[in-house]
C-alpha cells in the first residue's frame, strides 16, 4: 500500500478532530452556531500556519542537504580553539 502524503494525513485528521470537538462541545451544551464559529476559526488559523510550516520544512530539508553533501561544515567551539 503506498504511503499517504503528510499533508493529506493532516487533512484527514482534521475531519476526525472536528467531529470529536463538535461532539464534545455539543455535550457541554454549546449551540451549533458557537461550535461552527470555533471550527471556522480553527480552520482559518490552520490554513494560515500551513504555508509557514511548509516553508520551514523546505528550509530544514535544504539545511540537511547542505550538511550531508559537505558544502557546509559545523565546527564545535572547543575544537576550533585547538
């Protein structure tokens, strides 16, 4: 079975989390309008964070590639003084 891309798994998890949150809030007596507002705000926040997360992941990948290819070397401070 092929691996599911991480972004697709996040999307699948959102539906499960939203369902659980909706059930939890409904059990506590919140109105459907309040629940919809909370879920809408959460979706907006997550959508705003996804580009930053993707950019950070790409930067991390590029940094690891630089280190693995040897183009960039890390020098530890105690070793540099020797």
